[in-house]
C-alpha cells in the first residue's frame, strides 16, 4: 500500500507534526472531495445529454402522428 500503510504517518502527525493533517487523512479528504465534484459534474453532463436528445427528437418529429 505504501510507506505509510501501517498508520505511522498518523502517529507522526499526532506527535512530531502536531496540529497538521496526516498524509492518509489528507488523501482521504481529497478523495472524498473529488468524488463529490465528479458526481455533480457527471450528473450535469448526463442531464444535458438527455435534454439535447429530447430537443433533437422534438425537432426531428415523432415516430407516430399525434391525434388531432
């Protein structure tokens, strides 16, 4: 897993680097933040793609003739 897989960085952060965030905690925080950003971006893109397809279908016409 890496140099700090045993939790040693958390111990150093608590003792030698008191008041600073450990490398593992920082990586986890950044991973969570990235997940939130990318999730919102992906949802916005999917919604826009759906809207574009829907509008293109309206411009092209339906496969059936609506009742009058």
